[in-house]
């Protein structure tokens, strides 16, 4: 190209090119590539906010002409200006223009101190290598955390399916027990009605026989029973004598309590014969609740004299016991079904519920109640809020914020109390690892 020019002319052309490059470089110092379109070499320059037009040679002349400071991107002339650190090999960023040539190295490429006496070194490469190593380590942790998270999700799905099968089995058992309960309730009611009918019939027959002068039916009198229970022959029966002589029909080995004895005596601690006939004798005669120890009822009692009544009462008691047994079994199954349904209301495929389930398994040692998820809209499930704990002495109720961070193991990293009774925990767990973090990877400028 320069074959026909003289050596002197070539030197002149090269000098002009280098000068123009230097001038252009001086004028666009402190500008990012995205803003370079506003600083193309021309006769005039329009302030970026559109407020003023100035000659182009006044750009970066160390005098602030534009209100927005856009004419001095490479100097400290404008108080509201900013300087762009290119920082090749590291992260580029802006600094306030007041830091340009202030004797302090702010940009790792030393571009902010181009006229100062401070000997700034270009450290961008070392910083970039160090950050790349950190990011690569984070990527490895993230990859392992995502693998563990997927493993936990798969285990959770299996657990969910097992619980679903268990719930179906329990529901079948519940249905069977419900059917048994319906039958047993009917049976218990029928047996009770039969026993009551036999009692009423026998009582009527006895009353008729008692009033008949030719009747030979003479059940044991209340006087003879009163004398048998009156151990000290003082003409009265006391609570102690009742406890010593009587026992429950269902369990003759069991001693009556003082309250039970008082109730049998009509609320008194001592009764005479007339009061005995109105209270305790009635219970002994029917034979429903108590009996004299060592005897299968009081002679003259309905259950002792009529085998049909005795059989009916026994059948009714057995029906009641069977009903109670099935009712207890049904209550147990019902509680198990309720607990399972609460757990299965959690959708294991959902990020929020899976994190909540994992938190329940981890069992954080906080005394507050679960409040809500408190993360940002972009990552809502990275923070958990626990509220309404025990009140502090002369202070507010306790609250805890749990920050979830990605890690290869589940562990509590730190606990802080930034203000009274307000706690912040940092919990490392694989379930907090997000694929989006991996997609970002390492910044391109590194």
C-alpha cells in the first residue's frame, strides 16, 4: 500500500493515525461498550439526557458541561458522573467519577488512576482466576446438591406412595369396623332390651307372689341382709362395713372406693334399716352393680334367682364389651387416617411442600409456630418464617427467620440474634439447590 510513498511521508501518515487513536481513546475513557454509540467522533456532542449540545472536543476536557455529567465520563469534573472500569479478565463495574485520579486504586485494571502518581497494578487476571475457582467450586457443590435433592425427592415419592397404600388399607379397615359398629350397636340395644324386659316381668311376678296369701315364694328379707352387713351389731351400716362386705359384680377382687360406698348409701356415711331399704338394698336386690363378697348375688336378687335373667344380663354385658372394643379400635384407626391425610395433603412434587416436608423431618429446634415462606418472588422458598413464640421477659414474642442455602448436607450453619428475641438461622440443605443457579454458571466476563 505504501510502496510508492517516501519514507518521510509514511512516517507522517503513521503519526496522524496514532494521534487520532490517542485522541479518540482520551475522549471515550470511562465508557462501556453499550454507551459508546453516544460518543462517536463528530463536530458536536448531545448530552445523554438531551438537555444540551456542546462541541465534541469538550468531552472529557475536565470541565462539566452537561447536567447529567455525561460529557465527563473519564474525569472527576462532574459530581454526579460515573466511571466505567473495564477490568478485562474480571468483573467490570462503575465507580463514582469523584474517585478518578484520587490516588486510590478502585479499578483492578488501574484505569481510574491514569493521571495520578499512584502506581496501581493490574490485578484483574488474578482476581478473575480466584473468582472462577470459587464459582467452579460452587458449581460442583450445586451439582452434588441437585443430585442429592433428586434422590430425596425420589425417596419422598416412594414414601408418599407407601402412605397412600397405607391410607387405603386403613380406610378398608375403617369401613369394616364401621359396619361392625352398626351391627354391634343394634345387638347391644337388643340384648339390653331383652334383659330389661325379663327383669320387669320377674319383678311383676314377685310383687304378685308377695301379695298372695298362698304363695310359698319367700326371698331373703332386707332385715337378714342388713344384719349380715352390720358387722359390729350397732344397728347401722357404715361406709367401712360396705367396703369390707361388698364388691363390684364384674370384679369381686376389686374393693369399692369410699366415694362408691357413699353413693350406695345414698350419699350418707351411715344408714339405719329404713334408710338401707331405700338405698343399698335396692342395688343388692337387682344385682346389677354390687354383690356380697363370696356370693353370686344376694339371695332374693333377680339375677341370682332367675337363670334366664342372668343369661340375658350376661349377654347384654358381653355385647356392650364387644361394642366398646370395636369402638376403641375404630377410634385408633380414625386417628391414624387423620394423621396420614394431613401428611398426604402435602404435594411431594411441589417445591414448597417438599421443603416443608424436609423441614419436618429435620425438626428444627425452634419454639415458634410455622408462619409462612418469606423469600423473594424469584425464590420464595429460600426463607421460612416462624412466629408467635414465647414472649421474652419485658420484650416481644420470639420470631425466627430460617435462611435456606444450597449444600451437600443438611446442617445448621449459624444462629444470630440481630434484635431482641428475633433470631436468624442459616440452614444448609440439598433441597434448597436450584437448577436456575447452575444455568447461570460463571460470568462471561471471567
